[in-house]
C-alpha cells in the first residue's frame, strides 16, 4: 500500500512462459479461440475470470484504462499466462485484460485450473509461485483498489490495516499531502464528511466502509445476520497457522468444517516478512505465502471460510455449541477448536496510548512501514516477533532501534534470527533498556529511554514505535465459561483438575467443556512457534474423533 501519484508506469511481472509439456496439459482442459485486437478477455468487477494463455499475439493487463492515470500492469506474449492469486481465492477481478495484438488464446475455466492444481504438483507449484509473486508486485506498487482518506483518521488506518493483513493491493491517496486526492473528491462530488472512501474497479463507490463491508472483495459473500448457519461437525475459531491446520485436517477427514477469523487468515504469522525455521522451506517463506497456501488448501477440501467474523459470545445447548459474532451471525457445531491466539500487551508508558495507530503500533505490516518510511523507528521487545519486525522495518527505516529489557537475546529469540539481527547494519540493539516517555507535537518525534543498569536516561529521535512485549490471550469472548489460568489462557488436558471437566478426564488439548479444544497461543503452556501450532491443530482433529467415541456421539 503505497501513496503514489497517478502516473502511467510499469509493474514488472515475473516470467510466466510455459514449457511445451505444461502447455499440453492445459490444452486438454481448455479451449482455443482466435482474438482480434482490442478484445477484452475480462474486466474489473467480474465476479470470476478464467486463466488465459497467449498462443499468438500479445495481451495487456491495464488498470483504469482510458483514464489520465491509466496504469499498464504487464504485457504478455506467446506461451505466457494471465492472472494472479485472486483468481484462485475467489476475489473479483481488479483489472482489464485486453488483446493488444490479434492472435490466439487458450482459455482454461477457473474450476478446471483449481482441479488441475490439486492433481499436478509441477504445474500447480509453477502457477502458484507466479501468482504469489504477481500479488507481491501489486502490493508494492499499490495497483488495484483506491483509498482516499487522512492519515489522522482512525477509520482510514483501520482500512489500511485490513487491506494489509488480507494482502489486498490498494493505492492510498492521503488527503494531507496529495493535492490529487482533493481534486478527485471534487470530481466525484464527495464531501470530506464521507471519507474515507474506497474506489473498487467495476463497482459502486464505497463511502466510509467498515472492513467487513469489503468482504466480497476478499472472496466471500457479505454477512447476513438474519440467516442462521447450519450446524456443522467442526467449528474452528481463529485462522492462524493452528486454526488453518485444524480446518484443513478436519475437512480432509470428512468433517463438515467452518473456519472463522476476526480479520484475515494467517494470524500474526501471516504478517511475518519471513519465516525461516519452518520445516520443508530451507529458504524460508513469507507469512503471506503460508497464509495463502493454507487458504487454498482449506478451500480445496471444502472448508467454509469466514473472514471479518469476530467472536463475541459462546454458549451450549443440547450438546450443540454456538459462537456469536460481532455482526450478529451465529455459527453452530458439535465440536469446537479454539485457536484465537493472543494479542500484544500495551506498553505502560505515559503519553504512548494516545498515539496508538498514529505512530505507535502493535504490528508491523506494509501499512505501518509506509507511515514511517525514511525515518528512524524503535522496536520494543526481545522475542522472535520483535526480531522479525526489526528485520522487516530495516528495509525502509534507518536506524531501527531494538530495545530489550534483558541482558541478551539468547533467552527469547531463535539463533538464526539473532544472527540476522546482529548482522544487519541498520539495526541497533539496546540491551537492558526501557522506554519511559514519549515526545510528540503533531506526531511522534521521539522516545525517552533509560538504561536499567546505569539509570542513565537519554532520548531517541524517531518517527514511530513498534511494541512486541509479550501477549495476552484472546479469550475474553468466552465470558469465563471455560477454565483459565491466572493470566487468562485456557487450561486443557492434564492441567485441568478432575472437578473442572464436566463428564470425564479431558483429552489432550480439550478444555473444561467436552468437545471444545484449544490450540496455539491461547492455550496455557503452549509453545509459541508456527510449527507447534500447526502440529496442535492436526492433533486436535484426531482428538475430535476420540472424544466422539468416548462420549458416544456420531459424526454427521
């Protein structure tokens, strides 16, 4: 999400030339046609669109065709294919695909593409990798949706965060420093009171929308609070790595499964710039890639996916559990896996709270990095999340101060990340250091710090503060209906007293309610690692079947 001035420019597209054997595979499930120059293959706002392979001639992908700020995304020649990851995740088309030169194209229906990708590892990996790289390019260039709003407006910042975690490319026109934004508002006859506004290609203008109002742009139907959801076999609440793993394994084992998440699938891991200690990926993978791959797997097995579904209530009646969401929807299931994770604790520093979302952040995504680009920043914390944030922010900020209360990083950070952080010339590690105050005028200008050993106080000049100082569990929505430890994390398995479970000794990961399991960061005593959460998610599904057998409950 980049504040850019309208201009015609190129967004490079990775090479996507198919081999002869790959072309042959697609030819079996596609159909050829002759195309004239200027023919539109798909347009902005199309609910779905197919995969096109150029056989002869050439095709362009264009944003805002014919407008003064027309943007040429990419051009494709013989043997290359059009499209990006939104084709597979159900998002509407953002752009216009048009033949620049006459020729021939191979059209492959999107449902056949999805079927082929589930069966052909080589071609699937090639197409998926290309699609992911194209989405990354769009995110960097800000091509797609257009958001007009002020950096000082919390509603605008909320939309930017939602776009960032959902990996939706957006061009942000900041009302504070871009005259083009004011001119466009006048052209649209839109008063400032209606801001922020979102321009979606091929769709009506959206005035002051909530993130949930954009559900269709994320590839799902908008919420209908007046319609009760059917009772499913398994409801997974929380779409981080653990929750996604549980949903994938549950659906693949024949359970009718639904997955809910407050914002976007992937959780905190989904915002990580690089996960380097996950088995099977020696070069590492981004959180966005992990989340996208997991979402596609879940869709493949028929999981009902629901973003922007913040759980606010929980109750049980006649052996059926119900989770109520903020928008009024109610999801019901015979078994529930809670994977709502944890959120970073607030830093108790005088004056810091009033700048949250406007210079003080508790996550580090592309959106937050844009606010502070070119300025020094401070990252507070000494665990992996803080180290990953420092590495990510060092791409756009210099220096990045890493404030750590402890004597070293070894007690809380993985070795590979310590080596990367200490070798980065843009990161300055300040051990035994705490923040005690903030300086600001119209924005954050500095942080007051103190060395815990010497008691010497000093000031850092910077443009933003990022806080990663431990977490509190996201379990308040359960309203104390399940047993917790003294910090609010859910007790499971052998951590429960016999009297805390209603019917029998609880299974591993089972909470004080039969058939309700907890995995990942929300569980008391869990290991805070992506691989551990994925393992717990898959194991919990096996326990669902064991609990059914123990309690005499039939599947279906």
